[in-house]
C-alpha cells in the first residue's frame, strides 16, 4: 500500500490528508503543535475570497475562485459554519476607483461572478455605517466568512474516521532521500517509511524543503494585527469591507465574524526570516488598525473591544503559492499558502491528491464516509430540539461559559474528540472566545479536563505542555 505523509495540520494539510483518505493508501498527518490548526490557521481574517484580488495567470488565481465555489459543499459535508455575506472594496478617490476597475477586470478574467460597482446610495442601503465620504464600491456577492480552525478540526476528525494516522506533538526533524526519491520521514519519536511526502508546513515549509534537498523561495513571516469587537455590535456591518488594495496587501478590513462580532485588521509588517514565533501585538500596530478601520466605518465603538491578537502568514518575494511536484520523486509542495490560502485549500487538496492518484494508480476507497457532524450547540437550537438534547444528556443543560452559552455537554464531547487543553476546548466549542476571554469559565473547564482525562489539574495546560495553569496546592486540606 502506498504510504503518504502530510506535514502540517493547518487547514491546507488537514484537507489534503482528508482527500488522501478517499484512496486506498496509508495516510499519516504530522503536526508539531499540540493540536491541529494552531499555526497560521487560527489567526487570520477567516474570509473565503471571491478571486478578484489575484493576478490572472498566477497560481493563486488558479485555485482561489474554484476554491470559493467548492466551499459550500465542503462546509456542508463537514458541518462547518459558512456565511455568504458578500464583500465591498471601497474607493474614496478617482485613483482608488481605478483600482476597483482593475480588480473587476481581474475578477472577470478569473471567472468571478456578480461583480458590480455600486454608488454611495447603493452602498449605504446595504451598509449604513460606512463612511459618508465613500464614492464607489466594488460589490462581490460570492465573498464569505467561516471559522478556519473549525474546518481544520473537522477535516482531521473526518480523516481519522476514515483511517488517518494522526501524529500530534510530533515534529518532523528530517527526511531521508535515496536516489532522488523520498523514502523516510524522521521525527523525535522514530522513523517512518513513506512513498510520498506533501509539504504543508506553513511558515516552516522552507525548512522541510531543505530536508528534502529541494530549493525554496525565501520565506518570511508577515505579521498582521487584529482587533475583535464584541457581539453586541452584531449587524453594525454586514459585509466584508475592503479598502482599495496596496501593492503590499489587501489593506485593513472591517468584517463580521461567524459568531456575530466584528473583526478589524490586519496591518502588514514583514519580519525577519527567524521571527516565525512573533505573534505579539504592538501599540503602534493596533493604532494603525484602528485608524484604517475608522476610514471605512468612522462610528466604530472601540469601547466594545474584546481582544487583540496577531497572526503570521508565509510570504515570499514571488507572492504566490508553491505547489505541485519537485525534482525529488514523491516530494510535493503545498506551501507559501499566503492569502487566499484558506479559500484555495478547498480546490488545491482534491487537485493535488487527484494528480497523485493518477501517478500512483491509487484506487478509490469504497468505505470512505465524507460526512462529519459538529458538536451540538444548545445555544443555536430551538426549544424542542434543545429539550430533546438535554433529555438524552442533561450535561447539555449545564452552562459553563456564560459569554457564549457553552455547556458542559459540549466540553465533554470536545474532550472525547481530542481536546487536551483549555485552548483545545476553546477552538472546538468557542468557550473562552467571549467578552471575558475565559476569565469566568477557564477554572471549570480545567476541572472538567482533569476529571475526564483522569489527570491532575497541574498536568492540564492552556495550550502547549509548558503553558501550565496550576503549579501546585496553596494548602493541604488533608
């Protein structure tokens, strides 16, 4: 049986691994972090792009628009939230209007449907809080939002159900290549014979490429800082609002989140090659985000700020994806997946695995089951379905996270599905995502994790093993 190793369990790697599980093959997914989706995937704008930002003929353009079209079916199969809210690119000057026309041309070349330039009255009819100074808006109805970490978790869960061998907290430390053919993956836990390695290692894709002896463009982290506003502002903006783009980035956005908040950002700061862990925020960066957001929506209330955070995306001078085969047989790239990497992942995964299936004559797995059900959310159920759920399991009636109305039943199910930390629960249930940011519920979640795992509270981390919460007892009650 062909043995396939996917390196990196972000949304790109998770979807590739799931796609590989549709074939008769032994599939391994390696992730250096303590859970899936904790790299680039967990801190980005969560936008399913339409495809008008991407230069026609680029690799990004090749996969973005088809990815946009594939997302509804993918999210329906995996029971992941998706909202088609549409998006505006806003222009305030004739020079910016020219950028809008350029984007519309790119979109038409890339087969993006429904692009139209709106007047101020049309914009304000849909988005009354947009700046009164706006003069034009490029409307794109196929822009959507989702939760990238939820997709990574869901794809991995479904892949495991279909035979995936998941290696969490197992960093790839080397690759063995024999006669220009990859033959082995090495980690701190051992060595694994393989026929195919797919490099979806995000910010570390250059390091993995070097292990295989494959050249890779200079890869550096681009930091983007964000401000999240409270769900009390639900409906204040309804669409993804872009400024006219610059050569460096799509600009600082204002957009709704799946759970009703408003996300502002990101700015764009290129960091040194070795700064791949720099997810700190800066006062100057957050001021830049605030200023950029106010240009689009001047009446935003920053008193409703819930949190600030930063994410990193992998950037190269070419500003394009690096995908496909290499001169080393069996070593494939799914790398440099900067924006719109999330969108493109839905079309890239089946294309890449389809190419492999042809090259290696892989047979379709008759037993593959592509549907996965999310953890029930009592806060989203009507009264009758909520009553039935609580009748089956009373723990779904015990609220633990009051900000997001997350119950004990949801937390227990998240643990059953693989959560081993406070953040593991958080990204599976939204417990701790709310206004208090876990200030009220973290202690109870810690206790539930310890109880369900049969562990001491001192052994339950916030995320990675070294991020302990409880170091010992304050007193001995015995």
